[in-house]
C-alpha cells in the first residue's frame, strides 16, 4: 500500500506567499492610518476645574507691650511763710505830739512787804440729808405673809437696800439677807408698790439715795 502524495507546483506556492504578504501589508497600512483615530477615541480627556480654598487666617501676632513707666509723683510747691506784715489799705493818718496828758491812769499799789494776804476758804458742799419713811404710809409698810411660810408655821426676817428716788418712790430693791426666797419676794413686791419716803435732799434739792431697812415676819401677828 502506497501513501498518496499530491504534487503542487512551485508557482502556486509563490503566489500564495505573495498574496499573504499583500494582505498583511494592507492590514498594517490600514492600522497605521486608523491608529490616530483609535488613539483619539481611546485617549481620556481631563477637564480642570478650580476648587476654591478656604482663606488662610492671618498669623496671631500679639502686640508688643510697651514698658510701663512709673507715674511721676506730683511735687508740691515749696511752702513759703506768709508776709509777717499785714498790708491794709487805710486812709487814717497818725499824728504824734510831745505833750503828755495831765491825767495818768491809776496804777494798783503793790502789796506791802511783810503783810499777810488773807484768802477766803472755799465754802463746804451742802450736807446730804438722808431719806426717811413717810409717816402717812406707815400702814402700808408690812408685806403680806407668804402662804407657803404661813402653812409651815415659820417666822422670818428680811434685810434689804432700797433706792429712793427724788419723788419718794422705791426704784430698786437689793437683798442683804432673808430667811427664805418667799419672804424676800413678798418684801420686794411691797416695797416697789406701796412704800413711800421723803427723799434725801442736798441744799434743799431732792435727789435719790440708798437706805437699808429690815422687815420681820411673825405668825402671832397674823
């Protein structure tokens, strides 16, 4: 069995190669002429736009402080003494005369040497006449017997200092001694409301004064 071989003449091969070259050249030529348009369509376009930027703030510049100058202390003008001579406008004219007036003023005679000088002694201050009980109010002197002390069947005694005013009334009462507080309170109330005195006097003028009085409380008197 023999393989089948076909014979192709050399002219046919040359024509095929030439045709291939022509087609390739045409393709390349077309690509060359069409490349600018392809590139023109493919190349991207860029549009530039201006974007406004925020204004840059000016730098913070601190003012230069001037050095403080100490205030000058005002100086006081010098103190000048006033003119000892008082200048006045006067139209009075003074005239002098050598004549001596015949009448001379009296001149006190000096105290004779060795003669004692008597000086009146100061008058003593008027004596104080003390206050005393007014007899017209003698029945109102004894205070009421305290109920608590009366139930206890207890006697008592009170000594007080009273301030008698110029009107004869008692203005204040101070305790000197007392058997109990109840006896003192009864005496104090009676003195302030009922006691009357003839006030102390000095030179005939009434004035207030202190005096001490005693009050006795006894069951048998009730």
